[in-house]
C-alpha cells in the first residue's frame, strides 16, 4: 500500500474493499490506528463508531470532506463506563428532535426517555429525572413528548438491550432524520452531532497515566 494514496482522505459512502476503492470515516480510522482495514475497528467505542459511520453515509458528497479532520480524534476513544452509551445517545437525539419529521420525533422521544431512565439508574438519580438538555429537547416537541411519556410509563421502565439494540437504532434514526429534514444546513448539523458525540466520549476516558522515567543507577566515579 502506498502511503501517498492515503495522504489526503477522500471519503465516500458505504464500505470499501481497500483504500484504492475509497474509504469511509471509520475505515480511515482503522488505517491510521494500524488496525486491519475495517469500518468496525477496535480503536473506537462501538456506539461512537456507529455515529461516525451514519454521519459519513448521510452527509452529502459535497459536505463529507469536512469530516476528514475529525478522523484522528476518534482513535483511542474506548471508554468503558456504562454511562457513555445513554449519554452519547442523548446527545444525538437532543440535536435531532427539533428538526426531524413528526414520525421520527415520536420514535426518538421514546428512545430518549428510555435512555434517560437507564442513565438515572446508573447515576442513582430518581428514575424519571432528566438531564436539562433532554428536558429542553422534549419541551420543543410537546406532542411527541406527551405520547412518549404515556408509552414508556405503560410498557418501558427500561430495557436490558438499550446499549446493544435501542441506542444504535436511535442514533441511526437521529442521523438519518437530520439528513432528510427540511433544513438548509443538514451537513452542518450532522457535523455538530458527530463532534458532540466525540466530545462526550472524551469526557469519560480515564485520565492518562503520567510518564515517569526510571531513575538510572548511580555510578561511583573514582
């Protein structure tokens, strides 16, 4: 492989067999991380990688190039705190709710409430308490919020599959909804969403261990 082929990332939609065929966001991340060529590399938290793949595919060809500088920032972001999934999911939904279609608002409002309840349990808060940003997002879509509260009170106090199934689906719904929304700046909103997801993951990374040089043995000079 010629390194010059990858000097300037040219991002494309979907999977690619090798760099000469193009690359998506996470495929370039796998290359930069020194991993086998894949859009599901180990160097990035699975949900964040899913956000990146969705944003890559839903951004227009004209806007996708702006995503390339963000690629190095996802490498090594593998926080293992269970709060990462509901918090990243909430960030994506909070940004999407005001602009997506009404049908998606109902879906995302339910996912946001379920995720908030999952997060509340992890943080030892009252089960129906919300992050201020989530409360504000729901207030912007009152009809969807009312329906979601009724639905979740009746059928969903939480789900053990939130991290594995609900969160990835909600993130994809949020990203796709923004890309299809009747707004003039969908690419900008998708960029903001990916940036927010990256920033949230960074908050949950353990602090780096400071490097300490091993003291050299003293040598007696005679």
